[in-house]
C-alpha cells in the first residue's frame, strides 16, 4: 500500500466530509455539556473530525441532519438488526406506552412468558431472565456461575466482546500470559485476579488454564466478532464443551453479535449445549433489552439455594430490567420481524455482499480476506483469515480503515465504525448490497492507482 497516496486520499475525504456536513459539525461544536461532546464517548470512534448527526431512520436507511441519506450496514452495531423502527415494534411500543400505559411498574406482564418460551424454542435454554443490556446479562450470569460453582475466576478469549464486563478486559500478552487489555479504564483490580484468558481456537491453552481448578465459567462468543469475525475451526467448540465439563466449569455462550447466524444464533445452527446463554441489542428491535437463559438443572440448583438473595440485594437484577415496554418490543421483534424467513433473506444478501467484497479484493490482488457469519460480513487487511483474536488485532490498519469508512460514508453507505462490518436487516435489498460493491470497487481503484 502506497502510504503517501493513502494519506492524500484520506485528507481529501475528510475535507469533503467537513464541507458537506455543516449542520453536523455545528452541532458537535455546540455540544459543550457532553463528556467528549457526544452522548456516549464511543460515538467519537468515527472516521473524520466529527460524527454525523441522526435525523430520521427507517428500515435500512438513515438520514442525517444535513439531509444526506445512507444505506445503513452498521445497524447500530447489531442493535438495529431488525431494521430501524420496524412497524410491528413501533406499534407494540405505542400500544404499551400510550394506550395501555405503564412502561415500568415493577409488575410482570404476560409478554414475558411468551418471550421466554420463544427464546427456549430458538436457543434451547429452559429458563430465562431479563436485563436492559447484554453487558448486564453477562454480569449476572457470571455472578450466578460463581455462586453455583464456588469458584472465583472467569475465563474468556483474547480480544473477545462481552460489553463492558470487567472480567472480559483481558488479553493474551506476548509472553503467553494474561494481561489487561490496553486502555482499560479504572479497573477495580488487576484483571488477572478475576480472570483467565485463552486464545480462540486454542484448546491446549484453554486446557492449561482450566487445569488450575479455579474457573467458574468460560464466557465466550461462539465466533469472535468485535475484532473482525474469527470463525471456529472444526472441532473447536465441541472441544470447549468437553473441556469445561471435564474441569467442572460452566459454559456461557454470548450470542449478542452472533445472533446474526440465524434465528437461534450459533447455538441452534451449530448444535451447541451451553449451561447459560446471554443476548441483547437486536432482540428489542432498537428498544433496550437483554436476556440470559439457564438450563433447567442449573436454574433449579440456584433457586434451591437458601443462602442466595435472588429477590432483593443479592447483586442480580435491576429496577428497569424486564420492564413492560422492553418486553412488548422483544415480543414484537421475535414474533413479527426477526423471523426464520427474515434470517434466510438476510443470510442470502450477506452472501451477495461477501461475493462483492471478494471480487474487489481479487481484482486488485490485495492480501486481504473476508469472513461471514449469517447476516454479518467483515473484511480485514490480512490473508489468510486470522484464527485468533490476537492475530486479528495485529492486522488492524486505522488509517486504511478510516479512508474506506469515509469514502463509503461520503457516497451514502455506512459500515460499523469500530471495524469493517456490514450487517443485513429484513429491509436490506440486493440493490443496497450492489451499491456497496460498486463504491468499494471504486475505493480500491483509487487506492491502488
């Protein structure tokens, strides 16, 4: 890659973005009362000097305050995998909030049992409880795992993604040992006190860590997602399940991003057998919601423990968790939007997206690769595809990524700002996918000269 050419193109695209988005720039400049000038500091992870401000969003389309329309392949980094404001969810939210009333009343609704039964149908876990985020679902699942096993540590994969869970912010260091992930903010203690870590796709390293006998649970994504898609090698997930059982550790599968694999995520698609499962983001159709499921045996063991306070101040639960509004949205999303038929449509479009990206890479003989997980596709700047999170992290190229994101956004296409991920929703079309293929090809032509 000619870095001088890349720097020139990146500067050109940044200048074009500033010229064409004066209202977004002005809004950002005025935001003096926000920490980092944005509602959440990760919103500053954007190519260019400022984020584009949202005006309207429907289906697979977003319009910003400067009047530009975008084909949205970011979809709220999975939070809007159902599309923006799908009509069944909008109607369910309207009815619950405006007609029936009571977004949160600390009383259960009948929607909750419907949702629990549907999650059991999809994922297989027998008992369910709810949260507002997948981060909280993971935190509470971890607490339950520690309670039932009596063990202190949680094992995760290097460069995993489990939200802001403290125990997950650990990576494999150059010496092969666990160390804090770079940039971890205000850690309550050395992460090696609470956690162990193994590379994804490395059963030998996993067994070495489990052999210490202090791991309550392995918390893992069935495919890494937030460091670029890293798929499991044949036999790896079966090996994880066998090793956790042999060493007395529970297995928690986090399907928050891997839900893209199908109606029951990777758990159903690959016949996985977790003890607990966590999920969030997409299940509420954009309304905050998360959930965790437990096997029947594990649920009975926990509920039979008189020493555990699962009702009041035991550290599991939140006042707004399982609220009426969120569960109305989840029911509408699962019943009417993210259906089996919708996933089939989304996966087919993702295959088309993957083929378009691969054609662009091949046309210029670039040493890049592309991976797909159901409705989710990702390209990265290395070939062959990484087999661990550490390998994938090493392939990062922030300047190249910023150029591609800016080039696409300036031409009406949005990818996930954290990496080169594109997600399909029920409203995405073949024309949307082909638009990306064309713009992506044009960007590569300019890069390679």
